[in-house]
C-alpha cells in the first residue's frame, strides 16, 4: 500500500467543473451539505482515496459489512455547471497526511480542469446560534466582493484566526497553484450535528453556483434536530429555577 | 533494520489454509483463542515479524531471558483444514504501522493461498457480561447469512460503529484484495482478561471450520477467572459497610 | 509538495550578512523584534519556506484572504551591515521538522555567506518582570566576553538548562557547521506578549550590530501593554477584599 | 542532516571490547555509572551520534556555551579488558528512533568486534529502597547462571514484565545479531537521582569484568544524596503531627 492510494472507479469528462469539499468537521456541516448534494443530484462515484494517514479502522455498516476509511469523489454533469463533490468518513489524523492528501486532491482537481473550489465547514461559536450566518474566507482578494453578493459575511477577526484541516489547506495550497478557492463556514454551536447550518451554507452555495437543489431532506433533518434542541433547552430551563433557589438559599 | 522485517523460520506447504488472527486487544480475547489453538493443535512456528512500529521494549520471560516485541505466525496441517495462526505480544503503536503491517500480513496470506481470514477479538461493553455472545462483521455481504448459521450475531449499530486495529484492517484491506474475511468479537467487560469470552469465540470458530479442539484448558482458566470475579464482587459488596465504619471511626 | 519547499521571490546579493531569527515563542519576544526591524528598515521579502511540519491550517487575514503557515526571510542592504531577517507564523510542530527546517535555514545562511546568527527569544520566569534583562547563550566560548560588552548577562544555570526549538537548534546545528551564533533571550513573564522585553532585546542587538533603529513603535506597544498589565494588577488587588467579603458573608 | 549522523572523532583499535551502555533513564542509574567509569578511567571520546529523533533543543552549559543533544561513545584500552562506554544527554523520543539508533549502535559494536554488551539502568519500585539489589535480564539463557555468580538477582516477574528503551533494545536487537547482552538494573525509588543504586550496579559490573574502579566519587555523591533523603524524611515526619493538629482543629 502506498502512502496515498487512488482507486479510480469511473473516468468521466467534465467541463470546467467546480469542486465542492465536504469532509467531516465542526457540526459536520460540510459533510451534511456534500452528502445532500450527492444524493439530490444523484452524483456518480468516480474515485476513492485510501491512506495510512486515516485512522487504522473500519466502519461497520448496518448490514454487517465493513468499510475502510476513505475520501470519495463524485461527479455530476449538467448543462449549466459540472461538479466534483468530495466527501468521506475521515480527515487525515497526521499533519503530514493533511498536507499530502490535500496536494493529491489538488492534483486531481487540476487533471479535471477545476475552475474553482468551494470548501465547506462549520464555525463553532460555543453557544446556540440565534441567527444563521455564513462566514467566508478566500484565497484571492477579488473573491471577497463576489461572495458578499451571495450573502457571505466577512468579518475581521472571524473565523477566529485560522482554518484547520482540509478546508483550510485547499485554500492555502490552492493559492500556491493559483486555483481560486472559497471557504464557506456556517455558524454552529459546535456541540451538535447541525443540518440548519448546513442548509444556510447550501443556500449560499446554490446562489453562487446558480443551481437549484431540493432542500426538503435537509429541512426535515433540521426540524428533527430543532425538536431535540428544544427539548434540551426545556431541560436546561427546568434546571434554572432550581439553581436560582439554591443561590437564594445561599445568599440568605 | 527495515521498517518491517520478516524472519522466515520454516517453509511449509499448505492447502488453501484459513488464517486466524488473535493479536492482543480488548479482554485479550483474540490472543487467548489463538494461543489456545496453537497449543492444542501443537502448531508449528514458521515466521516472525519485527517492526519499529512496535513499542521499543523487550518482554522479560520467566527464565530471565528477553523477547523482542513481534508478531508470530504458526502453521497447522491436517486432512480437513490447514491453518495459519497469527499471534504476538503487540500491535503497532502507530497508524502507519497498523496499515503497513496488515498489508504485509495480507501479502503473506496471499503467498500461502489463504482462502479466508478469521480476525478474532473482544467487544467491550463496560459491565460484566450476563450472557455470552459473539458479534460479527464481514467484508462480503454473503458471509453474513453463513456466519449466522454458526451462531454469530449481527446487530445494527453493534459493534459500536468501528473496529480499530489489526482485526478491522484485515477486513478492510482484505476487501480491496478480494480476500473474504470475518471478524468475530466476543462480548466482554473490557476490564479483565476474559477466557469465558474466548471460549465462546472458539466455539463459533470450531463450528465454522468444522474442526474439534479440546477446550478444557480454556474452561479451567475461565473458572479461575470466575472465582476472581466472584471475589471482586464480594469485596465490592463488603466494602460499603466497611467504608461506613471507617468513616464513623474517623468522625468519633 | 516536498517535505520542505522553498519559494525564492527575489535573488539579492548581500555582503557577509548577519542573520536575525525571530520566530514565534515565549512572550513572542523574538517575533516582535524581527517584525519591528523588518518594518523599520523596510526590509525586502526574498524567500518563503513551506513545510508539512507546520500545522495544517491557514491564517485568516483582516481582508478575508488566507495565508498558509510559513517562515519568511527578508533582506536589508546598507553600507554598514547587511541583514537577513527570519520571521513567520509558526515553528515546526514535529521534532524531525525542527531539525530539518533549521538545517535548511543554515543551508540558506551559508549560501548568503552569513557571518553570524542572532537567534532571538524570550525566557519565561512565571511572574512579572521587575527589571528587564537579556540572557545569552553562544555556540563558541569566545562570544561570551564579546556579548557581555553589549549588556548581555550570562548566569550559570540560566536560561534553565535547555533552549528548545529553532533558536536552540540554530546554535547547536550551527556549531557543527562552524557558524558563530548567539541566542538573546529577553526576560518575560511568559503569560503575555511582551514588547517591553522585545525592546530590551532590540537595544542589545543594536549595540551588537552597531546600527540604529527607531524604537517608538515598540515603545508605544510596550506602553499599551503596560496599561493592560496595570489594569490586570488593579483587578487582581480589587478582587481580594471582594473575595473576603464573600467569605465573611458565607461564614456568618 | 541525515536521520542519524555519526561524527567519528578518533579511530582506535580495540581488542574484543565490552560495550557498556549508560544512557539517561530511571534514577539516572545507568548514566551515573557510565560517567563515573569514563571519568575514573579517563576514557577517550571517539564518536558522537546526532539524530532528529532526539529532542529539538540544546543544553546550556555552565560557561554559556550550548551542546546539541547527542549520544557519545568513549574508548578505554588496557591489558585486561578494552571497553567502549556509551553515554549521552538523551534517548530518542520516537519509537522509530529508538529502534534505528540502537541498530546503529549495534553496527558500531560489530565494527569494533564487541564481545558482550552490558546495558545499565534503574528499576523503579516507587518507594525508598531498603536493601540495594541488582536485577538482571539477558539475551542468552546461559548468561543467567554466570551473572548470578557476580551477585545479580533473577526473579520471576521482575523487572516488571518489560524493559523499555535503549537498554531493552540492545538486548532484543542484539539477540537477532547473536551478540550476548546483559541488562543490569539497580533497584531505585524512581523519584531521585540515585548514586547509591549506581554504586551497587558498578560493583556488580567490576566483578563481572574483573576490573577495579575507584568508587570514592560515587560514594561521596551517594552520601550527599542520603543526607538530602534524610532531610526529606524528617520533613515528612515533621509534617504528620501538624496535619493531625489541623484535622483535630477541623473536627472540634
């Protein structure tokens, strides 16, 4: 086994595709968006990437079979805009692997003539999100104004200094190769899987790509999640008066 | 020294052998089964595998001599079913080593024309096991029904999402090479060496291989262990009043 | 991407330059000095060094663009003394990277005919510094007396046994290549970014290099920082009586 | 810089030398013995070994100069028995480095025709040692009886299962090369540098090598250390009544 091993399943021809990266991360926001797009557009699996930089484990599927950790690339062809969508079970667990796997992904992007990369993720703020928002970062200054048109926010000092992992490196290493790349980060608590945040990111992405994708499945998951959050809030509030009583008891 | 070093001790000819892996892990279940089989069948040591991915240490044996950390492969020839049995003191402590050593073991398996791999281990549930059970995972969907016939259980969501280490990778990397592989995980507390769980796994394995192996030694160890567990239980129950007494003594 | 990648931006000719290293570290003392010099002398960026030994992340700049982690070398030409100044966002996060990157920096130093290296840093003492001081360490014994003339202190047992990271290795690996190198460590609390300590180090450096550099910007930052420290001290003092009141309230 | 770099300072001819390893470890027992021998026999420094597997740091010496982390080999020639003595500031901090550096040391041992290796260290028991004792482990079973003659103890289950680091690997990897090797472990608390334990190990070693080495310096250090331990014991005893008073005060 090589350090990074590419299994090409299908060779497709794409017209200046846009690459969308949605690997696991904060709130699983990026992965939720990528998997939603793959499912809704019925995108075709074209490539698997294995590496010893992934954790040494297999995932046990519902039917009793196992899957080795990997990143997977899907292709979608259409009149308007061809897409390459990247998802997977894991990111590299080593620094070196993060750099090398991102470089391999950029090699593949160049082979397919990728015109632009959207790296998707969540930005954890450590509390429940009151108002959905999508923060941006880019690897070319002229992309800032363009992204603002689609509703992306740029704020000094946010996203908090640095973007860690595949999303960050796609922008940083993409910069050295002159591939335009945008990172879209949905605000999220960071505590829970967040389909609501994923929906906000997907809406921005659809505007930017000028495509339409049915969001019902994501809305349904978001509503389910909201019910869970409501229940968590109630449980928390039920606790507050008790705490107040104790505090009063303490002050008296 | 190479990253992985193979010392071949004996060259044997085997007829479509089945490989059985029992490296150290949860409850030492896999290792107990493998060592029991090696001992009962008087299997022949044929190969040692050394690697700098093992811990940098030696084991001190009872006679004052030392043994370098290694994996060891044993062969057993019979009319019915030839076997290759893998055991050892350690698994790799690095991710990279886990992948590379498993690949080396699969190379060896292919050289011997291995027809199937059984990877053995324990599945820790964090409490004493009431009823013995052997959970399964496979790298080909058709193996599920076959394994059920031998008493293996397949439950959605169990074994808890992922199988870490050599057992998992033998299935995952074996899948890429088209070698059928089954993981048998004996339920175990995860706190103690568990010969009882090992016996349950061995019983399934004997049914699957249609061979007979004397289990007395494993039964004896299981009974010893049960006595230890009983004593631990008693001590735990006895401890509560004693602690109270001590506290009273202290307060008086 | 190679393990270490050099992007040469400008080729300059320098006359026996002195190399000044100011990478991030305790109190950010070294980096503050290096960046102050680069800014005040308007030094020219000549080289970027990328490596997978840096953290796998990008820094988000104020304008929404990102920068990949790197070390950067600047050049300054003058009648009196040519300089090479090294700064950057990060040091290597692996041991191996620390050694290899320092070796690469020494290769570059040799290519430019560097006559001497000053490695700058902070020495954290775990409490507020009463009296500024610059401790020294050298890789040739005859440099001790010379450095004392510029106000550098040498004390047995300080800086506490060892110097970790790029500064230490520039001296240690420089020794093997026979490149004279001096480490200047400004006393600092270790809790805060310390422009006051940076100023002390810069004053010693200017005396040693016999150059003049305007220190106003560093003085301004030091004054700002002092105000913050004053406020922190007040808050701390204010807290004590309040805590006592609470305790009294509790006991009553 | 290579992964491991050998700087040969002097080429000497030795007659079937015995190699003595005393790198830092538990109680610094091995290093104390090795450095005592080097000093007393006025052994000649012949080789330095550098590696990026050592910590990325330099030691600051008393005179203000620095030393890069390294292992150092010394030679001693005599009528009776030539010696190679290994000491240094550090052991490798990576697993891989432990294996590779030990292999390099064994290569050197073979070049010099080493007839036997003594690997010295401490065996931490977690409490003050009442009676000095030297535990042994060997890589050939016939060495057990020989070592017992010199006062080395062999006890089943001790030294506690495994010997970690250079000492262990010299035996384990030496076994694969058929170089006889003995590990001598002085009982020590594990909390303090232990010249008393070092003396016990040295006495065994002198008997085994049939050489005489003045032990006064080690006796002096042991006496100093004993005074420190006495003071620590007194402080501990003095503390108990005070603690009782406080407890009484609390209960009243």
